[in-house]
C-alpha cells in the first residue's frame, strides 16, 4: 500500500543481539555498469525513523552508501548515489539495515 503497490517485496529480520554486519548478499551475473546511471533507488519500509540502510558494493574494490529512514511504519524511497564509483568492478550487492 502507499508508495509501494508491488506484489513483490523482500523482508529482512534482524533479531536483537544479531551481529551488526548481518545483511543480505546478491551475487550479480555481471559487474555493475555505472557509465550511464550512478544511483540505485529502493523502496523501504521501517518500523522506526532513523533506521540506517547501507548498500555496499564489492568487487576488486569496495564502496558503500548509507541513508537514514525519515518515516516510520510506511514506505519511503531512498536514493543511493554512487557518483565517483568505478564502473564494471562490482559483482556483489550487499544490503544492511542498522549497520554500525
């Protein structure tokens, strides 16, 4: 409902006491091409304002961008800007919630 009307969503549970680095990993079929677009947009739902959401790209080098939620108990769209990141080197996409 709201901003996200898709029937396809993923849910991530992080139990109290979990390691701070616990996240989700997606191994890509080919490296990310940043030659035409430098951003990822993601719709997220969080039960609390101030939840940190980190996208980490791994490959020959590593880079990450962290955004913070501004809404509670509703969807919002976060933009992860990778301007300046190298192209065609990142083969893994990692997502963390509350990564400190």
